[in-house]
C-alpha cells in the first residue's frame, strides 16, 4: 500500500473534522509531489519545486523542517522513478519522521 493509499484510508475512517482536513491537505501535497516527480526527472529540480508547497502556513517555517523534509522528498522521488524494492516502506518511514517533526514545530507555535 502506498502512502497516498494509506492516508486516504485513514481519512475515510476518521471522524475528526480537523484530522480529515489535515489529511486532505497532505494528500493534495503528495499528489502534487507525484506530478512534480514526473515533470522533473532530475532530483535537484524536483527538490527545488517540492520544498515550498505549503508544508507550513505560508511556508514561513518550512526551512526548519528541511532536516526531515529533504529525505522525504528524496524517497518520494526515488519511489516514483524506481521499480520495485522497498521504496514504499522508505517513503512511509520518512513520512512518519517528517510528520512528527512538523507536528512538534507547529504545536510549538501555539
């Protein structure tokens, strides 16, 4: 199961309106990144385009997330351009690390 499929399944099961909305936003970002990976086969171009797509409000704090966001982008790009292997597990692991870091940063803003 891909990360997109997993997040979609969670969104369909959740009863929380807030969690549903956050998942919708993340799913839209991941779909956008999939499109960027097809448009930019070179990782450097993909990373440049994928870093600032609304990961934080106005992307003002996105640079604080680069430590976990860049490895996630790399894993996503590789998963789209690689056949088989453990790419989806790597994407999932990197997503979890990124999402935990993003949550800590955003909760710290409240």
